């Protein structure tokens, strides 16, 4: 885990809340897995690279599931 100051955590939390708020206003509901990765980033458990990799992995899983459900797997 990273060692972040309280100010850094506050900045990360503010960024995460902003993203969630923007998506909510657009009518996009983020699932629990996305919230988990975002919260882990905000708390300093993940670096930005780890956050990005986690989000990429989730996107790949969703695309695989979509292909599977559409019969294109």
C-alpha cells in the first residue's frame, strides 16, 4: 500500500466522487466492482497504474461476457 498524506487521500476521494457524480448525472450506474477499485485507489491501496490496469481488466471481462451472451464467443 502507498503511503499517502491525508491531503493526497482527500484529493483522490474528491476525484473519485466527481467521477461517480458525473456518471450518475449521465444516468450511468457503476457496479460494485468499479466502486471497489475506485475506493481502493482513493485510499492509497492502488497506484494510478494499478487502478488503470484494474479498470482495463474489468472492461475486458465485461466485453467477454457480452460476447458470450451474444453467441460470439
